[in-house]
C-alpha cells in the first residue's frame, strides 16, 4: 500500500510538472511583437575575451549563441537588436567607452548580455 501511494504521488508530481511547462511555453509563444530585446554578444573585434583549451575565443562563442537566441526570440514574435552580428564592432577601442556605449543602447531595450564561461 505504501509503495502504491508513493508511486501515485510521484506520477501526480510529474504530471503537474509537464502541465506547468506546457503553460509556460504557450505564454512565451503568445507574446506581443511590440517588445524589443537587445542581445549583447560579449566581447568582439579587438577584445577576444577568454581562450578555451581548444583555442576557441569567447567572442566567437558568444556571437554564435547570440545569433541562435535572437533567431529563437524572433520566432516568438519579439523584435531583436544586436550589439554586433559579426566580429567587427563599432565601439571605441577603450573599455570604458565600449561599456558606456553598450549601456546607452541597453537603456532603450530589454537587454540580454552573453559572456559564456569557457
């Protein structure tokens, strides 16, 4: 009897989890097209970020992730703007001015900043 009760409780909890996940997905996909999200692909250009054991630069990895995230958000109806879509950056070559330019852009949008740990 005790095993049956535990099994039923476990099945109930799993069912609740899947119900919650389905409701979350519906809410995300029904989002209005009026929201704009800014994706900051960390580093870029002169700033390579960290280098992985395999020789990959953080700037390249963060750009790939940013473009994939942006594509997914667009499919949900969001407007997406990027701080960069290639390895070239339009920011000044000083860290302080670079960060200030990104902050100024983020003030007008809903920002996502990507700095993967490699």
